[in-house]
């Protein structure tokens, strides 16, 4: 799964949700720097957070699968 995920993936979802890094980090209950690390490609989100982001997309009528490369 890691090769499907890039920093652009998380950043694009966040921007399409019209959220700042701070806002997304509060929703996911993680540190804002974690979002930065995901978006920069230095670390990958765990499956737990991928599921949460997927749910967030679903609640906002975004197709999570469209963001996968």
C-alpha cells in the first residue's frame, strides 16, 4: 500500500476538504507536524489513519480511491 500513497495524496485530500494542516490534525487527533511529515513523504500514515481519512472523504462526498495513484 505504501507505493500507492504519496505526500501529494494526503495534501490533495486535505486541500479538497478545504482544511489546513492544523484543522486536519485536530480532526485526526494527531500533531500538526505529523500531517507535514505525511505530505512531505518522510513517513506514511498508518492504516488506522488511512481509514479515518477515507471516512472523512466519504462524509464529504469525496471518492478516496480517486486519490490513489
